[in-house]
C-alpha cells in the first residue's frame, strides 16, 4: 500500500525544513509533503510543500478549524492511504508506515485516529457545541448510510489515517456545514459507510500520543529508548532535533 505522509506546519521555513529532513532521514523510503499554513513569504523558501490559504486551519477560529482545504490540496497526489500529522507529532520508528497499514488491514479501517470514538452523551466540548447544530444534523441525515444519523465522533486531529476510498468519499461531498475538523472528519466518514477505528482499542501505537501536556526532552529520549513509535506533542524545536539525533 502506497502511503503519503502530510505534515501540517506553520513554522519558519528553516525549521520546517529541519523537521522534514529528520523525517526523511528516519524513513528514507517513505513519502512526505509539507502542508504549510504560515506566511506566504516563508512558503516560497520551501520545497515539496503545499500552501494552504483557504482559511480552514490558519485563518479560522480554533473551534471551527476544518481540513477541507488540506484534503482538496492533496487530491492530485497518488496514494492508497494518507497519514496526516502536525509538526509536533514525532515519528520515532522507521517502520511506522507498515505498522499503520497492518493495523488498518487487520481492522478494516477507512479512518483511524487517537481516541476516535462516538462522543454522544459525553462532556466533550465539541460534541456539546454541535449536538443540536441544525446544519450539521441535516447534512448527516442527507448523506448517512447508518441507522442513526445523529452519531457524532471525535478524534485528535494529529495522526489521522485515511484510506484513499475514505479520502475520495470526503471530497465527493459538494458542501460542508460549518463544524470542527476533529469532530467532522470521523463523523462524516462514519456516515458515508467507512469503518472508523480508535487506534488505542487495537494497538499501543498511540500510547504516547496525547493532547497535552507537552513532552520534555528527558521524556522523549526515554520513550525513544523504549521503542515507542509516535510521541505528541513536542513543540520545542530543540527537543525535536535532539530526539532525531539520539541513538
């Protein structure tokens, strides 16, 4: 299976290039592309990068960020699977692609993510905001292949894995209501008929992926020595550089 790995970043070009170089040195047989949400002037200094200017991520209020523009920008690329990560999502195992693909094949997943579960009747703030949103609920009723069109999923935005079929299904929709990407992407794919999988329910690949707090250098180095595959969040450039060099 041919996987494309897309890295969302807003960092200065020199720092984004360092992150990309570290990924390519770790996994030279993998394909990486930068999805850039920073200033246009910085983007001009990048190679193998896509500029995102739709306002879905960088230009939107955080509570309404979307991935529509990211997916549309990647549509012309050739891949069987897409792995979407943010710059602070460390990859520490060169075999990460095989591990993800094996898990997807074992579970029949069209989408996989961290804590990717139904959020109905929970106190997750994005569910509370959108549980009665008329535009979203009408949209789901119109497209859903499921018995219950009101089911809403949630996931962590960094580390989303999609099959090409799921990706194309998302892009086949002619319109999207205003929503929040970490809720909307897995929810829509569920209602379009794809299996949505919580990675933590089937694997320890994401045992060291969390929303917060940020990992420090000592923690990252210990996790690398223990053989972990992914660590998130690591926002410090110095920690990311040290982790890449550590053996």
